[in-house]
C-alpha cells in the first residue's frame, strides 16, 4: 500500500501546489486592492472652475485651495457660466462654482454623467465651505446621467464586461490549443479569431447597454468601436502574457485587469475620490480607459477621448507585438540548428 506522503504527492503535484499558492496570493491581492480602493473614499484635487468677479476671484480660489485635506483643485475661469459649463462638457473640469455677487446663493455646476458620487462629494465640500461664509449653494447638472443609468455606473459595468470577455476569450484559446502558439502562423490565427470576437462583443455590448436596456445613451457605432478596442486590447495582452509565462499568464492578466484595473477604473468612485495609488494607475489600465471613454461618448459628445484611446491602443499593439515575438522565439527553439536559416 502506498504511504500517505506518496498518495499526497501523486494527488497534488509540485506544479499544482505552486498554482494553488499563486491563486491564494491573487485572492489576497484582490481583497487588498478592492478594500484599499473603496473603504474610505474622499475627494482629492477635484478640478473646480471658479467664476467670480475679478476683485474676489483670486482670494476665493486661494481659500478653496486651502481647505483641509485638499479636496479641491480650484482655478479661475473667465467667460461666465457658459464658459465653465463648456469646460465641464469638454472634460477639462469636474465642476464649477458660479458666484453671484448680488446675492447669497451661488451655483455649482456638476456632471453626474461622470459619476454621481463625484458630483455629490463636490456638492458636500462646497456646501460646507459656503456655509462657513454665510452663503448657500444650488446645484445645476450640466451633463446628467440618463434615467436608466443609476448613479452613472453603466459605462463602468460595460467596460468591465468587455474586459472579462477579452481575457476569457484568450484563456479559452490557450486551454483548447496550448498556452503558447506553436508558430507565428498560429499566433496570427489566434489574433485574428480574437479580432472577430472583439468586433462581435463590442457590438452586442453596445446594443444591450443602449437600445435593449436603455441604460446608456450615445453613439452605437462609437460604443461598438470602443468595445471592440477594449476587448482586443485585453485579449491581446492576455495572449502576450501566456506567451511569456504559459498558463500562469492568465493569472497575470487577471491581476492587471481585475485586481488592479477594476477598483481603479473610476466606476463606483471616480478618480478624485480614490486613494493616490489607484488614482495614479487607473487611467493607464484598460478598465479605467474603457470607463472614461464610454462616459465621454455617452455624456460628453466624445470630448476627452484621445488619451484613453491611446492607452487602449498601446495595450493592443504591445499585446500583438509580444504575442508574435513569443511565437517566433518558440519556433526557433523547436527548430534544429541545422535547419535554421542564417
């Protein structure tokens, strides 16, 4: 009869034990990342425009900039309320305070389409600051979220769904035919299959969020193109990581997209409400770039898209390049030296 130790070794191989330990690390990182990002949201450096008479504008900006905890990053705006609203719709500002020099009630311009939690947090900060000066604030939403988009979260969930589709598609390709493509031709085929899947996933996601559920307004072709880019960027990155690390690459993709990317995406809490670490990495990861872009298309006329599209494009290009490079190197390793072309 085999001993217990022999049974254990045959039942749980060393490779399996390493993968289980890796899974535990990934799980703990997931908990730490989500709790760390969401346990204590508070505004930091909210981009606030200030429209006030010239004689008090500088003093007001200085006073708001000196609030405890640095919740605001105020700047004077010329051109009145219309100019401030235009800057919000261009995504240059998060909010704007319009001072009424003839009364005691000022106007706060917000954009709940960029996330209701940010609009509410900004309102709370300015209500307290104005009350200290014996003034009141009324709120005007210049880019409101749609009736079917509760708290402006649909863009985030749509982007997350696209990301999930990207790494699952790449993982399925790996499981069905090996984590590393045998040669460059097979790598091209995998990338082609991923591109077709990305086009379908982008279209169906846009249609479900838009016409089917009436949850997100905006251009269907625009959201379709964005969705295809998000899915392909994440899928190509997953293929690249699989080419570098084998099946472990799937775990690395989950770490980047899910563990780090989702809590820093600015969904439930937009960037100014996140702690510094998540605020810094969010715009550079696919979920954050996808969420920002979807909100821009839905509520801001496509303004502010360029940086996030460049981020997604960079992930897609890097994924393709690394995937192809790994396939070429693998083929060279498997080819006898006598058969290699010099």
